[in-house]
C-alpha cells in the first residue's frame, strides 16, 4: 500500500470516528409570559448568582464572560456569566448564561464537547439549575432542552 493510500485511509477512518461521536448540550430557557415586562438587571444578577452558586458546588470556576462584538447584530444574546469545569472531573464541560437583547429570555447552556451523555455530576448541575430557576421565577416558563450534536460539527 502506498504512503498516499495509507494517509488517505487514516484520514478517512479519523473523519468517520469523529463523525460517530457526539457532543452533549442542555439549554435551560427562562422566558417571560406574554404581556409581562422584560427581565430587569436585578433579575439577571439573580440568575448569575444562582448559576455561580450551583456551579461552584459542582466544582466549576467562574470565568470572565466573552466580550461581545457590537457589530454582530445577528447574534441576539449577550453572555453575562461563564463557568468552566476545568481542573475537575468535568473538565470538558462549560456553562454559559446569556440574555436575549430584548430581555425577554434568559438561556443557560451546559455543554460537554467530548461526551454525548452527561456525567452524573453534569446531570445534577442541569437538574439543580432547572429547579432553582423554577423557584426563582415561578411566573415564568422554565424549560430544559437537551441535544446531541455530531462531533464533526463541533470542536
């Protein structure tokens, strides 16, 4: 077998292997009912405190939110909190809290770039965040959606 054939075969097997694995993602959405006022800065701060408190209990560390480029008006969410599981068993898990620019929805995203099912501690994080946000916003709709994204489309 020529070296070009071996390299091509290796590349094909690597690509197929990457395509077969998936990444786990959970999104907790908190949205205001129709006709209700938009979320306030105080409510955003309350969500941030909840995310940081529960995240720290699961050994996550807070990072500075990524700066948002203002010229990117197509992205309608602004990140206000970011956590990482680095230096723990959840080292591939990240948490982002974002607010829609019109302040009508808050989304907490939990993603694991290397697993297609959550670790037990990651699932506990999702469950605890969901329960805490339901308690904090009893008049709002709080929903969890999970997904698996083929790894070929991710990092």
